[in-house]
C-alpha cells in the first residue's frame, strides 16, 4: 500500500468473513458445541460490536443454559442495536427479527419471574418482571402475529384474556 494514499478503508471491509463466522457459530450451536458457538459469536462482537444478531444468539445460548442475567443483558443489547437500525441479516424481515428479540427478552423475564429467588422474594419484583414480560410478548405478537411462541406465552401470562396477574 502506498503510504501517500489517503483513501480510507472501504466501510464494509471490516465485516469480511464475519458472515462465515456467524454461520460457523450457528452450525456449532446446532451440533451442541456451545463453547465453540460462544467463542465465534464473541469474535464477531469483538470485530463489530454493533451487530445485533450475535448478541441475540449469545442471549439464546445463555437462556438455554439458564444463565438468565447474561441472557437478559445480551438480548437487551440486541434490541438496542436493532432499534438503531443495525440489523445485519438481510434474509429475515425486520419485523420478524424484532419479534424474535422481543419474544426472547419476554422469555428471559418470564423465567426470571419463575425462579425461587423471585417467587420467594419481593412481590413487587415478581409483578414488575411479569408486567415487562407481558409487554415484551405483546410487542413480539404485534411485530409478527405469526409468532406462535409469543402467542402461546402471552395467553398463559394473561394477555390472551386481558387477565391481570394478582398475588
């Protein structure tokens, strides 16, 4: 490269290879090689932290492993990035991606509300978690009415009947 050349690096050059890394992470996760999947997703985030999908996938891995606080943090970061218009995967409609993310956050919150720590703790925390889970499931349903996961859970936490959960 000519040291006198002042042309900037093309804006997408730093993304080269990240798609393949993401697909490798998804393949690793599919074959239950969670450690490799996490490492690959973190590698993507190190190179480009503004991509929501790796955060969302890490959130799913944490959720599946019962690490609810980590799952919540990663999922909230994915939602924040999606709200900024940072969706990376083009073959999933924006509304569907948003629905998946809101549904995942709702599931995290629902599971946190089901934990012994919350059930036997402060009732206000339980109510707040459940109320936020309701809102997130509703947002997921609004964005993608065909999201059966959100629809199913929305029914069971009172959205289907507009029932308020009382303690």
